[in-house]
């Protein structure tokens, strides 16, 4: 029988630094909850809002797969590999930090905040050469469909990371139903509602709720509101 | 009150500096760092540490060597892998180590990267 864990939006850790308003689904920085450390290889799910023109100055990462998904606004990224890019709403960026990388992330605009998800996944191999990829997603490919946006393979749809993980996103009409079949036996799926109301395997979820499910092979998804949006993250559990 | 003594071994010098700075920003912790395996072993002989953080750039062989030597010398020593390079995970990892939560990191005790 499937096992589940429910993380209501209001139970997330929260830190408001003025320029940064951040909600943490898992322990991060000063938010420490021993019951909320990780979901399999999914270690960090931060829901960040950064003020106009502000951001994270140059800082390091290593041995972590870092995925950024802007939800509103644009993020200016610069890193020690020489990548300079704007990650726009509708894009997804993945950075394999490997042996080590420094980068900065700033709100590109001076007149509106940027809202984005930052997601960290443990890699399945340490000390790889750092790498970076970014793509623009076609929103039509996730209208009443699950669009794969991340995978372990460069040849598959989406960006790719150093871990056997697959991310999918969808935006659904009310009452639309579908099923997600796990790619790999033994994996778990962590669902994060980006907008609206969605039921997954009988569990009703609302905006910014997180729901983890494992020891199963598939999950059923039903949108309970118009334009409900969902991010599914399939990750190894061990 | 005595500070918790933390030894950090990481081959990326800039990241090592960042980790040490972050550790020493906490008044309860004192960090000592090295990017050299043999120096790490020497430091461990010279000083009593409460925790060892293994950072990036260490081979599996080096990590296993350090673990064996450190545990032989001090069976109570806590050894954890630091992920993220001086990131927002650092304080969590240290707290988890002292809470004795082996599942705090993804497979923290046994080296998952063979």
C-alpha cells in the first residue's frame, strides 16, 4: 500500500529578510525541523520572492543539483563557469554544482518582484565537472498534459541533472484527470501545487501544498479548479 | 561555554574558506579547515574535534581513509558529508549530526557514492 506524507503550505518554514521572502518545504538555513529534512533525494524546495533589483550575491555550491523555476518575473544568473543568463518565467534552469561553482541570482527588474522555486536534489555521483543547462518550455505542452521538464539524460525532454530524477509540470482545466506512472520502481513522487486545487490519489491539495507518495507505481491526478498547476518530482527514495 | 570544534576537509579552497567563515560566524562553533588529506589526519591527532565535515573534491578512497583513521582514534567522532558548498544546509547538517539523526542527509553514514 502506498505511503504518503502531507506538507500543508502553512506548515512550511518561513524567513522574511525584507528583500527575500522565502518559504521552505524542508529544513533550510535557520529553519530546522527534524521531521522535514528531505523526501528521498529531494532535499530543498524553497518558494522564494525577491524584491525589485535585489538578490543573492556570489555564493558557492558543490555536490548538489540545483534547479530554478521562475513563476513570475525574471532571474539574472551569473556563475564562475562564465554563464550569464536571464531565467524567465516559463524557463527552467539546472545546475550540477559538482566539484564546486560560485553563482549569483538577482531579480532582473527594478519594478516588480521575482517569484521562483529553487529545488535541490542530491546527486547520484559526487565531484562531477560542474555544468549548467537552461531551456524555455512550451506552455501548450503542459495544458491538460504532464510535460517532462527534467530528467537524468541529456537526450530526454527537459533539462538534465546528475540524478535519476524526473520532473513534470501540468496546467489543467477544471475536472481534468490524468495519471502519472513512475519511471523507476522504488521511486517516490513529491507533488507541489503551484496554483489552484488538485486531488492526488484521493488527497485534496491546495495552493503550495506538498504531497509525497511512495511504494506505489502510479498516482491519479484530478484538477478541482480551473488552471490548476502542478509540479511533480520523481526521485529515488534510497 | 566551550565551543564545538569542527574539522572541515574540502579540496576547493574558496568553498572551504566560505564554510569556515560560516561556521565561525556561529558563536557556538569553531571551524578548522584543510584541503589536504594528510594535514587533516595530522590536525585530528593534534586536536580534539567534535565533528568532521567532508566537503567537495575528496575521492571515495580519501573519504574512506579519513573515516577509518578518525573513527579508530575517536570512536565517538561524528563524521558527516557536507552538501552544497557552504550553503543553507550547513547549520541543518551540524544540528542533525548532534541530534543523532542518521537520516538527516541522504544516506549520510554510509558513503552513497561508490
